[in-house]
């Protein structure tokens, strides 16, 4: 029985996934997922920025992003330990039309505007919160007018040694941030 079952799994997994409009509507039926889509309006965003801006736990953010991926409206890319998400248009023409109308509405919603402003504020801050210290900044936000001044400020900032305590060794060591 085990051999038969093992042979069935690859055959079942080869099935082509069809686009289902129900998945799109289900994905759009949650406020957190709408907020995530709104934050991705300007381009690719790392999960850690979603966590910081929305003040929601990382597992919950990842679960909602997986739901959006399964609905076919978000794509993911891994860069080392960082996961980046971006909006993709649904393959179905009518679904794409509906999705674009929702995105227009998201651009005008006050809560969504507030979230995007918070993302811009967090992403473009000279000193990032400790949870985002080594995180890659969203490219869409940095490409906006005025962001060049911020990028220059990061480049010109001197790197000073910082004493860090390592709980797994007996010595203190210097690190350059």
C-alpha cells in the first residue's frame, strides 16, 4: 500500500492549477490582506517591514501573504534570509479588472494611506528600528522623489565600532554596524 501511495503523490501534484475567482474574493475579504496589498502598491516589500508597519506578528503576516500567493495576486522572492513580496496581476482578464479597481480604492482609503505613510517613515528613517537594522529597504519607496537625499545620508554616515555582548562566548567583541 505504501508503494502505491508514493506513486500517486507525484501524479496528483503535477495537476495544473487553474485560476479560481473565489480565491481572489476570499483573499480580498480580509482587512489585513488589503493592508498588505496597499503597502505593496509601490513595489516589492520585505516581510520585516510589514511586521513593523502593521504591528502584527510575523507568523500572522506570513500566513496572510501565503493566502495572497495562493490567490495569484502576490509573488515572492527570497534574498538570503529575507522574503520579498510584490503584487502580480491575476491571469484572468476579468479578475485583473476587479483587482485593479480594488487597488484604486485602496489608494484612496484613509487607513491605507496612513499605513503607506508609516512605511515611508519607517523605511526612510536615518536610524531604523533594531528589528530592521540589517533589512533591505523597499526599492519602490527609495525610488520616490526626495529619497536620494536619504540614501546619501546613509552612505555618508560614519561606521563606528559598537561593543556587543555575546551571551555564547566569554568575551566582548567589537562589530561595525
